[in-house]
C-alpha cells in the first residue's frame, strides 16, 4: 500500500462508514479498492466503530503503524559526528606548524646535536 496522508485516510473511512461503495470511493479519490479495504479494516482493528453516530475519528485509527526493518538513520548523531570531524580537521590544520618550517627546525636541531668524532678525540 502506498502511504496516504491522514486526511485522505479519514475521507476514505468516513465515506466507507456512511455506506459509499468501493467503486464510488475509488471514483472520488483514485485509490484502489484493495487499499480502501485495507485502510478501513485497519481503522476497525484499532477501535473505529462504523455504526456509532455521530462518527468519531481519532488519530489512533488513522496513523501509520511502526515499520519493521532497519531504523532510519539519526540525523542528530550523524551531524554531531560530522561536525566533530570537521572541527578536528580545522584544529589540526591551523595548529600544525608549517611543514617546511618544521623540517628546517629538525635539520637545525640535528646539526646542533651532531658531534664530529674528530672533535671528541681532540677534546679529550
């Protein structure tokens, strides 16, 4: 069954409860007979009484039932993960030393730490 909005379901249930035939309802709404019967039967299962006057339609007769299968992705959690990932990239990019500058510092440190074997022999 294709999903239909609450107002369309309410219309179908009302028309069916007032004695309209499936052919008449199909002509008015364009919805198939099978879907009409399915919507009406589900409303009755949920407590709708077609003999009660005045008719009382409650949201609980009309709302979608829960779906089986994998739950939908949670946008809040996904957004949090994306934002924290972007934040970390921003921090690592802007707080990282310039790679060329970093190499120069490393070379300078190596030169300062370099001890020539001849110098050590001569100084002892």
